[in-house]
C-alpha cells in the first residue's frame, strides 16, 4: 500500500478492500486524530490512570497521538485496540509517520513485532479480531475513553449500529467520553437510544465531530435528539438486522 499525503503533511493509506482512506485527506491524518479525538477526550477526563478503547487500530494514529500528548505528564495509560488486519499492524514499522512520533519508535516496533507494548506508564494491546467479537468477550476494566474511528457506516455498518453501541455501553464507565468523526443523525441516534448524551464538537482546525457520554457534560453544544426525532426524516439508528446478511 502506497502512503498518501494528507492536507497537514502527514501520511495515511487507502484501503482497496473498504474503498476508503484510513483518515480524512481534507482534515489531515494527524490533525484529525489530535483535534477530533485526543484533545477533546483528554481535556474531559482527569484521571491518573486512563483506560482507552481504540476502535480500530489501523495505523495506530489515535493510540500513538495519545501517548505523544502524555509523554511528559504524570498520566498512565492502558489502551486496548481491536483490529482485523494483522498484516497492516505488522507493516507499521515501515510507515512514514509524522516527526512527532519519533520518540515513539520503540513502541511502534514493539506493536509491529509482538502486537503489544508495555512500560511502566504506557501499555498498548492490539487484539487481532473483529471489534464486535472483542466487545462481546471483554471482561476487563471498564474504559474511560472510546475512540470510535472505524471506517464509515457505509463501509462497516456493523460498527455503528444501535446493538454495537449497546456493547460499547457495557464496557465503559458512566463518565466515559466517546469521540467520533461522524456527525450523522443515525449514528448519533444509535448512541442516544442507549442512553448517551450527544454533543457536537466544533473547532477551527477540522470538521465537526461528535462527543458522547452517559454523563451530562458542560461547556459543549448538546444536540436535542428528541427534537431530531420530531423533525428529521432519518432519525432512526442503524440496526444489525439490516446488515447481518451482508457480513
Ligand atoms: C478508519 S481505519 C482506523 C484508523 C485508525 N484509527 C488510525 O488512526 O490509523 C479502520 C480500521 O478498521 C479495521 N476494521 C475493519 N473492520 C473491522 C472489524 N470488524 N473489526 C476490527 N477492525 C476492523 C480496518 O482494517 C482499518 O484498519
């Protein structure tokens, strides 16, 4: 796979199988990771030890950018990340990552070779399996942050349905923050129908995304989902039953 340069100068890939880029070319791979996921999530979670669910690992921008942001802090991190493509994970040691990831080279090599990295402060485990299967079987600690960064609902709908978000709900803390680039009403409805509060996340660097939490958050733009149900023609969540036959 040939690396493709995105608008902020960082590289990403295009998946022939899913017919989609791994990151937004328009927003930039690093900018997307930093400004849609990492900065909003870390600004809302204040814990010394943070447990993160990164769906899905791909090139690992979200996991790596999180560590990059916390390198000189007192925070400790454990990240679990399901990913179905084992060849991709093995190949990351040769990927032209942004200069910011230079201090993370040992982490990148360890993940490529062994599928995990462990130090006193940072632990990452990439699970080579379907994300739904991972969620159904997770019995470890609950997560504080979820990076919902699967390919689009059009390409991998089973990672965006109301049943999928029910599985997410089972594995997160009440105060957990979920971040996603999607601002589509059916995706937001899948979260809302599981009890998540829905917020629009807006900044000047990347296009709007969504933040969701089972707890009420302040200082964010809350979306009135009850009103959406009344006025919007597509205010229904995606459902497994509509896609199971395709999988
Ligand atoms: C948009 S990319 C993730 C990008 C990644 N977060 C990053 O920063 O590089 C989506 C990833 O989901 C993986 N994937 C697709 N279907 C999956 C599934 N059912 N379970 C787990 N991973 C899946 C793909 O192989 C791809 O690596």
